[in-house]
């Protein structure tokens, strides 16, 4: 019984892969095929994966052959990726870098402010730098716009330019203006951004992922063709997708532990909660799910149900007022849980057990 759609996952196979509930299941062959298709759609464009989206080692091992490098945003991510792939190019970004992080080896250092650049220069190390710029450009229809501590305005860019020397070298600019944009919107921004720097431009990520329609995908072919048209001769163009690469390969499986009505509204209480899968409450959407009828307890039939977890907070909600049928003991499989899911959740709140982690393979 499908409520919001699985986006290609096989519920029975996913359930068989997970011993116990709650659990994450990652479909590695699906990730491999998706990453290969993205890579093929981007001839001449450098592809880095934004590790912040999901640093699971098995996912990174699948992605590694398809990407030119990894974007990391902390010393912890740097250590994690370097241990897995010694020598793989890394781009180190993120605001508020510590002095120790400024000493980490990286193919590119994304500098966020004149003060950060001065601290980098004071280390005496060699570094190739992209200035992270936050230009005053209109961005309509974005799920999230980047402002405030992210990047610098034109005045700060001008303050940085005289500071470079033969050890800390300016290579170009880094932009990540917004998230949740389709290919046409990103290409509209790229047309302006690629015209400002003839050398090296990192356009960031921000490719749309539609949780309302798991079958919809960002148009990588159109985006790649557009970048090929806009890229100047000799210009290095790099992108850093995260969510749009891994969201679709992940599933969170749990079980109905109680059904109830409160003032006429129906609720299904599930094992686990947003301490495992914080994505829906963070983005304010309903997480797509499928109900696998594995239970024989009390149930609700073909009516609007709000799916909640076990936490002592009214914000512990997976999906609101979705018409479905389910019973106590049924398995609920949440799709699109491969990015900004487990890794951004408040794991220790109420000290419930951690989920299991399982992997589908071709073997």
C-alpha cells in the first residue's frame, strides 16, 4: 500500500535487507547507476561530492570512482575522507575555520572572509584559494538561500585581492547561492557567474530534490549541456552536489507501535523518530513512505493519518494527514532518506537505541 511513493525501491527487498527496526537501508547499485549517469551528463565539468550530505563510508566508496574530488567542511570530514581515499582531491570550505583547519592539505581552500584569508597567510603554508562570494543576485523559487556568514560581498572581495602572494594563490571564485533550484534556474545564475571570472569557478550545488514526487529528478542532461555552452575556453568549472546525488538511495524502515485518535485526528506512532530522520521536520515536508502490511494489530483504514515518532515533542512528525491504511506491526518504509537524514539528526535525545545500517548490493 503506497501512500507517497517509493521512487523505485522494492519494499519487500528493502524489508528483507534490514534485521530489526528502525534501520537504514542504502541501495548501493542504485547509487552507482545514478552517479554514473550524472557523471556522463557533465562532460568537461569537475564533479565534487559535498560530504556533508551523507558521509557514510559505503556511499563514499560507491561515489569515489565517479567524482573528481570531495568537498569537506570541517577537520572531522577532512580526516574521515582522507582515511578512506588518501590522495583524493579535497576542497575545504565552510565558515569559521579554525587555525588547525587552515593548515589541512587541500586541493582548494574556500576562503569565506578577509579575516580568514589573513589567518591563512599568517600560517606560511602554500594554498590554492577560491574566494567564496555571496553576490547580490535575485534567486527566486529557492528552498534555501545562503546569506549572512556564508561568503563575502564585493567590498570584502576587493579587500582580499591585494593580499595574495606567491604562496597563497588566488585561483578563482566559489558560489553557492541557494538550494532547491531546477536546471534552468541554476543555468540562469551560471550565465552571470561564469562571465565574471575567466579562470576557475565553482558553482556549488543546490540541485532540486522534490520530496513530494520521488520519481522526479533534476535534469542533469540539460544542466550539463547548458554548462558546456556557457563555459569559456580554458575555464575550469566545478560543481558540488550533495543531496541530489545520495537522497534517492536511502530508506528508513520502522514499525507501527500504536494507533490512536485524539480529538478526532488519527495518529500512527512509529518506533524511532526525528532523532533518526530529522529531514521532514527540518525542511517542513511530508517524508514519502510506503506501508508494508506485516502486522495484525489494531489499525486505521483509508483515512488521513499523521505519522509520528517516539520523542516527547510535538515536532516529532514524519508526515501529516496522509490518507493510508496501516496496522500495529506494519513496516513503514520512508524513501529519499539518503541525504541530510541520520547525519543531521539529534541522535541522543531521549537516549533511544540507534538504528541499524544495511546495504543492498549486487552480490
